[in-house]
């Protein structure tokens, strides 16, 4: 197309524009600052907005989050969920969950909206109800994503959504990269794409969100 600027040269500016589209309020900023102090890496504002959008799209009432952190992604999810929705959030670090609970409380989300479980995600998830959830969000070690996908599909009702974070992180786009995390991210992307029960989309928000609707 004549006169079109070089899109590749504008990619960093485009990413910055997308990430800045929705401004985080003081509660989210505080939770993000807590994450920085504790060494957590929360979802970006753009990825958070994507999570809220997906939760709102299906009026999610039952959501599972693997990786509570200090509450950044949980706040975004809760803001998209139905008013009586319950967020079940799992994290192995009790201190992170204490910080997250304080963030949720400050935002007005009481015990009736939260179920915070301290433990390893792959040990906790098998105890949750089959087909009992509207949305499952995975923000955990990349090497475990394929196993988390299996659990998420089991937990979701038909019409539910699984979201995997960080799928464009590391060396995913580098054909020479072959570390464990990169190989796992490529494998989970293949699994989602080839699973006839899932309708997927890869969203370039933050470090990448791989989302899929369960259709059967």
C-alpha cells in the first residue's frame, strides 16, 4: 500500500500505546508496587485489561487463578467477573497471598468473593470440581504449562475460557532457543491449536496471552 509507514519500526511504540490504553488506578498501582518489592512479575496493564475483558465477556462467576502473586491479575479478573463471582486463587507463597488479600480487601472484595489456597497448583487443581469453572488463568512456571492446560480443560464448563500467560516470553520466537521453558511454551501452544475441543487465539498483550474457549 502506497504511503504506508514501516509497521515493524513502529512495534515498540504500538506496544506502549496498547499497554497505556487503560490507566491503572491507585489500588492496582499499589499491588504492582508490592509485586516489585517482593520479586513477583505481575501481568502488564494490557494483559490485565485482556483478562478483565474475557471475564466480563462470559459473566464469569467461578474463576481459578494459578499464581496469586500480590493480587494484580486477581484485581483485574474480579473487576470483570459477575458481582457474585468467586475467585479461587492458588499460590505457593503465603506471604504473597497475605499481600494479595490486603489488596483485595482494600478494593472492597470480601471473603464471599475470594478463596485463597496456599499450595502447589498441580497438587491443588486435582481437588477442584470437574466442569465447575467459567475461566481458568495460568500464570505459573512455563515448564508446567502443558500440565496446567490438561487440568484447566478438565475444570472448565463448555463455553469456559482458559488463559495462559507469558506464552511469548523468552525464546519462543527464536528458532534456535531450546531451553526447557521455551520448549514447554511451544508444546502448550501446539496442544491448544490441535485440540478439537478448543477455539484458540494468541493475544500479544504483555508477555503474551494464549486464550481458548472450550466448545466440547
